[in-house]
C-alpha cells in the first residue's frame, strides 16, 4: 500500500519550498511508518534548500520530529504501532568498530529506510537527514524511532531530534560539564541556548552566554545563564576572563561554527580547559592557531556530533526531566505553524526572531 500525504519539498537550489503530494510506501524489513505530529524548523533544513548539504534535489525537508508509529515492517521488535516516538537521524548499527568498542554514539554506519518516498510522477525524494518529517507521514529505519513518555507534548518532544539535543549534549556529554564548573557558550540560537540549559542541568556554577543579539541573550538568561556578554560591544575573551577570576572558563562551547568565534573560544578557556565545537562550519572555512598555544594551553579541543547522544539512553531521560519540571524544553518553542508556513518560518529564523518554529499537524 502507498500512502498519499502532504509534504514540504525543496525542488531546486534557493527556490521557495512548496507543499505537494508525497507518496510514502508501507514499511519493509527494518522500517517504520510514522504519523508525524510535530516537526521543528531547523537551520539544517534551510541549508538543504540552499544546496549547502548536497545537490540531491528534490528534498523532502524536516527532521526534528515526534509522532506515533503507524506500522512496522518484518523483523522490527524495538517499536510497535501506537508507540509515541522521537525521530533521530543517527540510527546506530551495533556492529561497526565504534559500536563494538562500546561507543555507539560515534557509530560510523548509521542507517535510514531503504525504500524511497516519491512525488506522484515517481521522482525519488531525498529525505532531510534520512527523515523527511515535514510530511503527514514519513518512512524511516525503525532504529530512528526512540520511544518516549507519551505525556510529553509532541511540539516539545520533537526538538530532541536535532538542535536542542545537540546543545544539551554538547554540555552534558561532550563537554562533561560538572558541578561547580564555569561554562561559556558562544552563540545563543537554539543550539547554544540548549547548551546553556544543559550546563545549568549539570550544576555549573557560572554560565556565561555570548551573542551579538540582546534578544538571544535574554533567552539565555531565562534558560540559566548567570552572565551575558554582547560581543558587539565587548571584547569576548577579556569579558569571559574577567568573569572567571582572570583564568577563563572550564568549558567553552562554540555554537556558531566560524573561525573567529572558535578562536575566541580557544583563548577564553582556562588552562587545561575544554573547547567544544557544536556550531557547523562551511567547507571553505579554515582555522589558524599557533601550534605552541595549542600545546601550551593543554586541555581538550572536541567536536560534538549530535551532542554525542545515544537516543535510546538520552531521549527518554530528558523527556522525564521535562515532565518533572527540571528541564524547560517548552521555552524553546517560540511558535507553532501549519505545514504551509515553513517558508515564512525560515525567514523568521534567519532574522533571529525565534528559537524554534514548530510545524504541528
């Protein structure tokens, strides 16, 4: 059986997205059909529309989603019809060298659904990050479905599928922020402010939020920042050092993905501190640092892939903390929009007017 659903596609580079009919097949072996209930509008979807990921147009956009499993294919045991799930774009294989070494969050062979979703004329769609959730239903690998408590709002739960998990994980998993640590976060969009929330959750004593936009810094305060620095009017490195007794922060999280802000992060950390890069750079960017400084300052320079999360471990735990009132995931939802409101949501996102717009069905 083939399901005819509405979905949002990017047909060509830079063109406005369009809502059209998408054909979704029944699940085959190892696959799951999910009725999407909510999907966040993430900057990565805009990168796809702009051709910044690859040129495999047309794309079925959307990947930060939650919904209910409608059907599963043969040999699927981890989820069943009726399960409320958050979709993830790194379904671990369990057999690669990272998985066998007990580090599945680094899985080098993550997988997606084998069957394609198509347009009515048979044109094969490329689902964003292997998900394609700006659609009423989507087909994914069953391992991309993580069961969580259905008491959670879909609009909130879906945010763990990408940006919010990336930020939380940059602090909790990659940065290993501990009780009493000082933390600086450079870049306070959705990912950066999630890192602020993660540092707060970990018990950091001082959380310094850095951005060029006072509105984003206000959001950071609401999510747990103890201090803010506007890089437009202040020397970022000097300000962070002054706020940490002249030493620099124990952990600096760079959530912008630019060489100049990475250099700020490098020099704003304490000796033997940790820099975490979670902002995504573009291919042409280069970083230049004196090698003697890299050696002499010690510590660790890390990249955070998807917050180094393990969905089956982290998603249910974070949803539980949200339901207990200990993690304000709802603060990230700036607005909900209909499926045909994605293009306008992209515009508001580019202007920095929202932390997250969420498409609800």
